[in-house]
């Protein structure tokens, strides 16, 4: 007897429909699994066999063929355990075939018949929504999938519970999303003593979505500043929150409620190329995608591998990462705000007023040279963060708090969206010239600076974008000379 069960394979961020075909026919007891499965899928045979036996269901003593269609698509993961088990039961008449047709199923089986969560609940729900299917998942994954509106999701704790539900012997309530985690404690800018210029750069970066590089000695406050940036950013819209949640769900992170706060990712400098950009046999999102709509903080910037750093250039320009494989090319969203921090030299004390630098001039140049010119050119803001002495720390004024700065950022962002529909950091070409209108004095200063500093066309545009953001923070309609002058203060050369 032949049974067909609908399931999905995660391919990037998309849930690709997979039909699990189970044929049970007379013959010597054999089990064949075809359809390009990986090792985890192949091992489902033993998990399914033990789960059926321990849950009190028959395992066919016959010739069993399981096909995962389409056959040319590589299948990986343990989410096919549940559809294979229910397909075997349907082929034996234990579960009615007509009860399976409205559903798409996915889930990992424990040897005792319990159902374990699987990654990508949100993505599976979007796939079921596109096909008009109901969804039956492990209970924990069902709560995650229920974040998607418009799809009926049911969660079962065990194989026995799923079978009883499909046979009409037991009712299951529609899954509801888990209560979101309590909001993160807001990190206040007041905690960072002094560093008025760096705080102002942080405000400009948050308002216009400008990439920021901080250079300073150890202990100057670079990491503290970076960790406070997400709390200056506007909350995510529902559409953006669902997009971010989908990425984190596909990466296997447990999701409780839509991720409405911009994410903050801070990978260690030993992260691999695939870990930063994304990759794998079937590519998974990397740190640049997990930071989508949020902040990617790279501390000890020159210590990252040259290959990984140069790979940042495409997503910084395009807002996406494209990973090519022999069978397919996948594109992940990666529109993040890059904040990087570095020491001025290998020992960290070059230019410090109290501690002597032990590096040779050649070592200082080599250290700065680890960051290529084209990558450095993609930072809108480069700011020095000097280490304060103990006396300066004691006397430093408290400064503005996060809430006050965030209000200015939100007002500036509202002006940008009303004028051009996007942050200034994403303007380019004709749109930049149209919306960043200069006064004659401002244009004269910008032209003189471009000639003196030998700015590239990209650097010129970035300077203009920063000046437009400074003007928006001050509520000015046109970019004035003072706005250009402030933007020039953040073009420190390494």
C-alpha cells in the first residue's frame, strides 16, 4: 500500500515542499530510503523503528521503500522522522490516508516516541501558508510556527498524541506563540564616561545607518559604546521583525515571540569565513545575516582573517549575501550596521599620553594595513576613542542618557523616511544628490575637502550622507557648512 505525506526541507530561508512517499509491499523485510538523503535522514530508519515499537504501533514486516521527492534536492536534518513514521502507519491502515492530506508534518522522534523540536518553525509555517496546508509539529516548534498569522498550527508531544489526533480520538488545541522574553535591560550611555565625540558618532550612526569604525587604546570604552548602539535604533516594524525572526529560526535558534529589537551580533575574531558570511553543503545564514536589521560588532577588527573581512564588501554595498553551490545559488538578507573596533597598533598604546608604545613604525603601518583601502572606504564614520586618565574619568561629566539620544535619533529617522523612504546611509546616486541639497558655502567646503583629501567617489558620497544625517539631527532642511564640517571630523585616516 502506498501513502503520501507532505513535509518540507529547509533550503536557505525557504521551506521547499517535499512529498514523503512510503510504499509497503509483500516480500522479504527490507527498508530502502531514496531521494538524496544525508546521514541524519538515513539514520531516521532506526529512530522510526524504535519509536513505533516503544509507542505500541506495528512496524511492517515487509518490503518498505521510502522516497523523498523531488529526488534531485538534497535532504538534510531530522524533521522527516514524523512524516516517515506516519506514512508507515498510514500504509498499514493505522492512520486514515484522508486524515493526512490537509496537513504538512515535520518533527524529530525520540526512541520512546516523544517528539523533539526542529529548527525553522517560522519558515515551515510560511511554506504551509503558501500551500494552504495545516501544520503538525512538535509542541515547542509549533509555538514558534504560530508566530506566522494565517496558518493553523498544531503541536503534539509524542507520536501517540499525533496518531490519536489524526484518527479523531483526541483533540489538539491550535498552537499559540510563547510569551516573548522580557525586554533586555537598556544599557545607558551615561555608563560611558567622557568620549563626547564617540557618543556623537554613535548617534549619527544610529540615525542614518552609517557604518562606524572606532580606534583607541585598550580600556577606552569602544566595546561599551558599541553594546549601547542597538538601544538607540528604532524598533523593528512587523515586516522587518518577521524577516529577522525567520533568519534566526532557520539558523536553529529558539525563537520566543517576534524579534522586535534590532539584533546585536559580536562574533569572536577567530570566526570562520562560513561562520561570518554563511555556508555549508546546504548553506545556512552566517553572522552577517543574523545581524540583519541590527548591529554587527567586530572587535579587534584587524585580527579577523583577510578572507572574511574582504567578503564583507558585497553585503555592505548590496545588503545581501549570495552563496553559490554546484546545485544552486542562495541569497540571504544582510543589511546590517557594521561597527568595528581596533587598537591603534599591535601593543595598543600608540599615541597614549601615559603608556609608551613598544611597536616599531613598520609594525604600526603593517597593523593598519591589515584592513584594505576598499574596506576602510566603506566606513562612513571613523572616530578616535582615546583612553582617559583616572583623573579625567573622575571629573568627566555624566553626559546624556540613552533615552534622550534615542528620541533625537527617532525624530531624525522619521524625517528621513518621510522625505525619501529610507535612512540616509542607504542613499546613492541621483537620490543622494536630490535629497542632500547643499548651501553654496557647504558645497564650497565639501569641494575643497574632496580636493585636499583626495576623496574617492565613494568617500565623497559617504561624506555627503553623513552631512545630511547631521542636518536631520538638527532639523535642518538643507545641508549647511557646519554640517559638512562635522562630517569631515569623522574622516580620520589610519
